[in-house]
């Protein structure tokens, strides 16, 4: 039987409790979930690729069917190379929809065999974004509710 593999792509700059909630849910639906960390050309990264890989790997080490990888190719090409059938994206609010809709349309055009699936996080994670976590951190605020302890410690070192 073909292994059901999903790619969950993003900047993960840093990985948050919202991402982790989604990953845990997805890990129950797929044989394997690959966290694909990319350098988003539109955003300048706060953390290096290696730091983001390290944070995600440490945080997710207790889930056996998760792989954390980085990539710098087209997402659909990365998905194909990993034999993934699905691209997974998170939807937090209506404001995410327009961009995500456009992205999934373009990816479908580039490779019609790969499906995009959307998942929503549990309600308490719906307002968390990596950019807000970075902003709160830079202003000395408490980020302990938004990221795991290990990520918080690494972020404080980074400052
Ligand atoms: P990108 O730079 O590609 O938007 P992010 O790392 O910000 O990458 O997010 C990766 C994916 O996770 C996106 O689909 C985003 O909508 C989703 N996401 C981000 N934060 C949350 C959250 N709190 N709950 C659920 N999904 C989220």
C-alpha cells in the first residue's frame, strides 16, 4: 500500500504551539508528516535555517512519524521528491484565506497530482503567529503561552 505522506511547509520562524497543534493532528491522519522549512523570499528570517530545524526537531522528537527537513526548491517539486501526495496548510482566520487560496491554486497548476489540505488549530492557538511571537519577544513580553519551553529558551539566547 502507498504510504500517505503530507508536507507541512512554512518558515517556522519560530515554530509555535499553533504549528505543533496542527502537526499533532496531522500525524494521526497520515503515515508520515514532513515539516518542510523554507527561507521565505518575501520575509527576512529572524532565525537561521539551522536554528529553525533544530527547534522543530527537538520540539517534535516525541512524535515518531514526523520528519523535519529544509528545502529551497519549488514546493511541489519538494513534495514530489518526497513522494508526498498532500500539501498541508493551516487556516487561522478568514484573513489567511485569500493568500492560501491563491497559493493552493498556483501549486495545483504547477502539479495537479498534489492536493492541498487545510486544517484549523484548536481555538486557543488560532491567534498565534510567528511574527507576533517575534515582536512580543523583541519588546520583552511573555511568550511562554505561545511556544514550547525549549523554543522559548533558544529564542531568549538568540536575542
Ligand atoms: P509561511 O511563511 O509559509 O506563512 P508559517 O511558518 O508562518 O509559514 O506558517 C506555516 C503554515 O502554518 C501556514 O499554513 C500558516 O497558515 C500555518 N499556521 C501558522 N500559525 C498557525 C497557527 N497558530 N495555527 C494553525 N496554523 C498556523
